[in-house]
């Protein structure tokens, strides 16, 4: 039997993109999936689009009050039944064989808590504009090593769409930390990585949509200082718990390098997003 994979979509005002996201999940070559979609009291017709999908694997929930991103992401996780979990933002997409390849890696490597694949960056029309590569090694990699380099240099874990989570590990490390507004997933990847190994697949198995009006666009654009503040708190949090050894110099360098990367990403967004 194929292990059940729970795919979560936390949705809010995504009527223009969410059907394409849902279709990319339901058309997977891996069939034993459930799709948990939680609408966070959208103001557009996102809920109508979700309810128009007729497939027994789709479980639709609606929040009477808006929970915000962190609250809704955690609610999605709480509603899952699968052995493995993928959380996908409502405008991103999976390649047809993504879950099959990632679930197989998870099955074959019991010490692995995260399976990650490379990401295709696309614009609002789905046109490819770039690639986000994971950590340079392939296969099973020590999680703490990737976590430390991610905190120091760049987030090698990437977005939720390119990660598959072992649910038993998630239950041990806990859900998304509500003290973070934007980089809550980065924090979770670090916690999962520090509690086990990572399996890295250098294939582009998913697409991340770049939009100026998305959380990423707002964060790197108008809210750049907020991002830097959250990044500093993230590094300090994991330095203080003793699992990852980081000096004061390491923390200072990480914050400085984050500022530099924000500038570069801001330029990229101006060139390739709308």
C-alpha cells in the first residue's frame, strides 16, 4: 500500500490561481492522497472555486473568522491524516510526478524528516523566469549541517511547495511558531532538519509563482526591515537552544548577508514579477 500523503492548501483571496494549483495535485501519478483546503474567510470567490471541484479526495473547510497566515497554516496541518504532508500555497503548482518521487524517497530513507526538490520560478502567467536550487549535495544529507548553512548564508530549504514532511517528526518538533509572521516555514524546516536527515532531489518538481502582491513580494519589497528583524530573531532562537552552534560573529554576518540578499531579490522581483 502506498502511504497516505496529505496535501494542504491554506487559501485566502486566491480565486485567480487556486484551481490550477488544485488540478496539479489531483492529477498526480501518486494516487493515495487527500487534499485539505482551508479557506481563511476569503473576500473574493475563492471558496466557490474550491467547492466547484468534484473529487472525493478533496476536503474543504471554511474559517468563519480570518485566522491569518500562521493560524490557517497550522489549522491545515491539524486536519491532516497522512503519514507524509505537503503544504502548498494556493498559487504554486506540482509537476505530475512530484509526490511519487518524493514519497518514494521518504519510504526508502526512514531517518529522513524532509524530502526536498528543486523549484521552477514562474511569473503570473506560468512562464519560467528562474530556478531555485536546493543544497548542493544530492540524496541523504545531515540535517543540522544544512540548517546551519541555511541560517548563515541562505535558506536552502525554500518554500513549502518543494518540501515533503514526515508527520511523525512534525508532531515531535511542533507546528509553525506563531511568533513569526513571515518566515514561519524557515523556522519549521530548521527544527525538522535538526531532528533528522534531509533527502535532496535535484529535479525541478514544482513551480513557485512570483508575484508582487504575494507575501514574498510584500516582504522583500515594502516590508524589507520586518524580514530582517524576523531573520535576526530566527537565528538568535536557534543559536540559543544549543542545537546549532553559532557565535555572535555568525549571527551578525547572517543578518548582514540577509540584507544583501534582500536587495538582490528585490531587483529580481522588479524584473520578473508583476
